[in-house]
C-alpha cells in the first residue's frame, strides 16, 4: 500500500509518504459518519456520499532510522523535505489528488491541517494531517470572464433619483453537505478563496459552532445548515 499526493494540473509534481500510518480515518457527508480504512480493512462508501475529510497521524523518520522496516526505502525523504513540501501546499491551498493504493480513496483534496512535531534524538518527526475534499472548479469561457471583469468595475450603481449606492453583497444559506471550499468554488471565484469567505463570516461561523457545542469551528471546518454567509 502507498499513500500518494499528486498536484492537480501539474505533471510530475507528487509526493509519496515514506511510511504508512497505523490507520487512516475519515468522515462521510454531512452526518460525519466515521470510518477507519486500515484498521477495519475495506470500507464501503454509500453511493453518492461525499467524503468530507481524510486524516491520520504518522511519522517521518530521520536519516539514522531510514532503514527501519516500516520505511519504504524507495520513497524515503528527510523529514525536512517532507515538511517543506506539505507546508507549501497547505499555505498555497493547492488542490491535490490523494491516492491510497489498494483502497477506494482517489479524491481531490486540500490540506486543511498539518502539525509536525520533532521528538527524540534521531531526528524523527511525528505529525498529524487532515485533508478536506475539494469540489470541482468551474471552467469559465472568455466571454464569461469579460462579463465578470465588467461587473467588478461597476462597484457603484446609480439609483433612479441620480444618487449612487454600493452594490449589495449577496448571501448564501448553508445546506447539508456544504463545505467552505465548495461554497467558495461555486460562488466566490474558486475554492482557494475559502479563507476569505471564512474571514468575512468569522463571527457568524464561530457563534454557530459554539451553539452546536463546539469550542470553535476549527477555522471553518464545522458549518451547519441554515447558517447565512455573506459571499466575497
């Protein structure tokens, strides 16, 4: 079994995790049904159900430990190189194809959380990583882009009495199965704008998370049907 990340739309840019985690956990759809792909073997995903998150805890081994049986030698990279690549993708909001061989997992994702921690005397690094499923991005025609640019230039509109007023911002009501990435992809010019969407609605999102018993929304990971978000 291998776990591989391939940068979507960029040939040759990929990363294979040098060592497998003990388990790979995930959540399905709006109800967040959990599964554990390695510990429980094959998991059947209901047809039409979105995989909301994939996450696991793992380890990158220092040079003195690269011959450990758990390390896949042909895929070995130093912890520094592994961390540098994953942090770059996380920072850039890069869409990646996550493939776990010998399982059904082959989906487009972004890195929503990555926490490395150096420990011991061998240069090993423990880490936790979580991926959020990326929705399809809309492909715009040249004609559509011209219309979009034209609308951006008209930030102010004149009312009938001759006075000018700012164009009203549109809102969106969250429905079951929504993610900030998906909403941004459909309504805010691309999934990479999910952070802007979160920042514009931070007070609303965090208040709703607390209402549902969460300490926080985990930077927009938790949203609920009925929340009204201002689009950016």
